[in-house]
C-alpha cells in the first residue's frame, strides 16, 4: 500500500490577482515525491532552472483559493515572489528546514569553496505585500496589457509601484515580475536578460526634459539609456521585490569576504550536511546595495 503524501495549507506573501482584482492568498501544497525528483533529473530542467520550478508547481501545488483546477495561465501570471514562496514551503514540507548552500568565495585571490548552513524557517526573510487599501501599501492596482498583440491584447489587473531617482531626473512606474516575465527574460547574455525583464516591467518612464514613455518597452529601449539610470533602475527593482530572500551573503572563513549565495533548484533535493572535512560557515543577511528592504528609500 502506498504511503499517503502530506499536504499543507499556506499563505502566499503577495497573492494571485483574479480577473476582478481580488487578492487570493490561500493555497495548498503537497510534499515532493520520487516523481518530482525524476523531473529534476531531466537534462533540459538542469539547464533551465525556471523549467524545474514550473514542473514543481504543476506537481506540488494542489489548490489555489479552494480550487484544484489550476490553469497554466494562473501559474504563469503568478508573481515570482509567490512562486518562490511555494517552492521554499514545498522544500520545508518535504525535507525539513535545514539546507546547505555551496558557493566559491568571490575574492579572486581566495576562491575557497564555502559551505553555509541555512535554516529556511528562521534565516530566510519573507516580505509580504500588504493589501491594497492598507496605509503602508507600496502599490496600486491597475488594469494593463501584459501580453498578446495590439489587435488581441491580454489585459489583467496588476500591482504597480513607483520610484524616483534621488536627483529627480527620472520617475518610473513598474509592476512586480510574474513567472511569465522571468521565463521570457531567459537569455545566455545576462545583460540582455536583465534588459528584457526590466523592459517588460516598465509601466511608465518619465525622464526630465523628455516625453513620457508608456511601457512595456523592448530591451533596445534601455540600450540607449545612461548606465547610471539602468543601474538605479535595477537596484530599485530589487529593493522593491517582495517574497522570500532567495540570495544570502555568506562569509568566507579563510579571508572574511562576503559572497552572495543563491538558493538554487538543486538545493531543494538534498538534506545532506557537508561531507567530513568540509566546514560550514556563517550566513548573514544580504547587505549589498541591491538588497530589497520593506522601507526602501527608493520607493515613491
């Protein structure tokens, strides 16, 4: 007789917006099985981590807002923040709270292999978006075109936030990234992928002395902009990204350099501690300029 799999009710940190703009935060997940592990073994999945996340969601997300009929449209339009939260919660349910990250020290004179023990419950912060009518809500809900064509646009309610450069030379409105946005921004060139993603998320671009541009815009739009604006835009995007903190800083015991370590898809299937002779080091909160905070000074 097969052992029954365990399920768990969870609350999404952002929530899925239905067609009427109502926020749906309730979901049910199921623990990973050997079938999930088999999916991860596919070569195409290993090369494209977002494909693993997509397959895991199909395999382990059982209900959203009380319904078990979850369309691919719902999955693709879900915010990356909610997708990441579901993946982390599924890993916790399946293999427990503790995980070991492996990364090479970014100090070029060191390059020591670092092993860092992380507790997914106590050491991974999750920024939950408040409801739209909350006093501290950083966004407004608008109905915008998120895909399709000019003749057949796909329009959905989305959350939009705004930010301005410190010198007042640029104000942007952007939306939070969805799973579909992240998949569309996949490219071997990391800079191109970044430009594609940011271009998709731009709702409006209002630079001093120039006519306002309404988004989304293509990657070529940013290629002609000053690097200082693109750098600020990337940091503003990261600082205003809700959900679990998927990148943590780990300190090298040999040289003391802090190196960012990302929770990767491959980490979710292992509950093993470092093998004998490998020492685990400390994990610290991310402290780079790109770290997102709940009260980011870049928010407008």
